């Protein structure tokens, strides 16, 4: 035994740690600390398995954590220096705090403890420290739960967190309590400050991990969304400059949509346009007698569409929202129209999108669709990418071209095809919009 410590340990060390600790405190007539130590040991053992800590290590650390209380506080600094224990300048303001380092030294030099996990936990049981181990945390919180004082009204809340397996949150309750009282305390140890910063980070990460747990299909959709570009900011920027030379910025309806009305394909009734942009097709349809709901996730597009509707003196219910945020209206619409929305929808959302269209249409209702056709990239079209390739690249590269075969595969189970053709190119003076690199198709709900 170290000769510096021998005057304080006037009992035989037998190797039975619990009995030896009891004998030391009995000798020093410190029954209060012994009672606390035994209570901490009981608490540490109780929660050890819960947080992946060896119960034997938890018990040994708890039994030894306050053993240096047998050294008078007014001698702790000198004893620590004699034992080559590093004493920080801040600890001189409150020498009692040094007891955790002295207890480590006594565990090592009196009780021959060599396990670094146990020694480290003893050394920071009062303050904790950054990068704390599970044993560090278990001993720290067991110590706080074992205090007997009406002032410690945070204990009930800590116990609730422990019961919910939230060890970091439980520790943060105490560390926040200390932080809030910092102006009234002699010392808030730098280890405590660092530990609190660690706990704040870990708890925040824990919430993120919890929120990123996939428990249902919605969580899966949200996860895939997070891997890909958020569409709204892009489209707001796209529509913000109305002077750009963009073909579909013209205030004319799609040529195929005009042909549906002129050829009597579609009876008048309720219409939904998805991805309406500046509103040219919705406004035209309202002028033809439809009661029109039109949505787009771009605020800029909807603002422009409302201005156009006001200028045209027609009533259209324009809303800035995603198609996936629509309030369901089962079998309400006679006609749903998509002028270039599908080819910008991520494949994992396409399933939900097509279900939405099917469910909102009346039986016998019509679905009109224009989308990129493959093979026209040199004149403004899009690449024909496989669904898998989009996720490998995490990009649609401006849109996804659909082959005729793929569109039929997606739609033919629930829709009969009425018309399928390439969109006709239209000049500026034609009163219609049309480009040759898109499909124009009409479908009837079975």
C-alpha cells in the first residue's frame, strides 16, 4: 500500500471489497457515506444490464467511488499532489471536487484495481466528462439517484428517463440543472461543461435517429425523398423569371387538350390538373365549362396562374401544394390532367401518384397525360432512364422519358387507352402549345 495513504487506511484489506469498504467507513465513523455508497452500488447494479454494463464492474466502481471521503477536505489538495494526481487550477476553488480523482488513486493503490473502465468511472463520477463510457454514465447517474435531499427534485424525472431506457436524456436533466444554477455554485467543472455539450449532441442525434427509423411505408417514402432533390425550391426559381424563353410559358393550352374538347372526347364536369404551372390548361378548361381545381408545388407558378385567371376573368381554384397533400375526393372528378408532371415524379412516389389519379376519378372518367418521349434529347427531350438508374445517380437529369411500353405497363390494368400519339409541334401563332418530344395520351378509367 502507498505509504501516503496508509495513515487513512487502518484496517486490513482482505480482498472482499464490500466488507473492506464497510470496515474502512466504520473505522472512520462515517456511516452516512457508507450508506450512500451501498445505495449507489445497489442502483448501479440495477441499471447496469439495462445499459450494457457488466454488473460486477458497476458494483466495484460504486463501492469505491467515495472511498476518499475518509481524507479530510482540507488535506485533499496536498494528498493529491503527493500522489502525483493532477489538480486543475479551477479545482482549487472547491477542493472537495478532487475527491473523485483521489478515489481513483485509492482504488488503484489500496485495492489493487487495474481495470481502466472502473478507474475512469470513479474518476469522473461527480462531474462526468466528455466521451463518457456507459460505465461512466451508469455510475454518474446512480450516484445522483442515491442522494437523499428534498432539494433534488429532478430525481423523479431522471428515474422516468431511466425506465424509458433514455440514459443520455437522464444525464442531461442533471447537467442542465447544474448549468441553470451555475451562477450560484462555487464551481462548474470544465469536465461537466464538456460532458453537457456531449450529451446535448448525443440527445439531438438520438432524436434524429428516432425520427429516421423506418416503421411504415410513409417512413420509407420520406427516407427516399430525403436522398433526392427537394423539388419546390427548384420550381420556384424556375418560374420566378417569366421573361425566360421557355416553350410552355406561352399562355396557350396543350394542342392535345384542345383536340379532346373539339372532338367531344371529354364531357364537361369536375376537373383536376396536377402540376398546373402558370395555369394555361386550367384556365382554358374553365373557359370550356369545367369546374377546375389546379395544384402546383411552386408558389411562383400559382401566383402567375392566379394573375392570368384574373386577367381572363375565369374562376379556377388554384392551390399551392403537392399532389400528395391533396385532401382525398374519391370518384369526384370527371377529368384529371397531367401536362408534364409525371415525368418529374420520383419512381417511388409514382405508385402513390397513380393511385391518387385512379381513386379521384369517377368510373368512366378520363385521365389526360403529356410526358417526355425517349429519343429527343438533342431538341429538348429527356433521357430514358431506368427507375434503378435514377436512384443510383440520385438524379432524373431534368426529367424521365417514358417509352410507350412502360406507360402501358403502368396504366393498362386500371385504364383503357383512348388515344396515344406524339404531341404535335405548334407555332407561336397557332393558339396552342405543342412540342414533338412529348407523348400525348388519353385514358379512360375502367
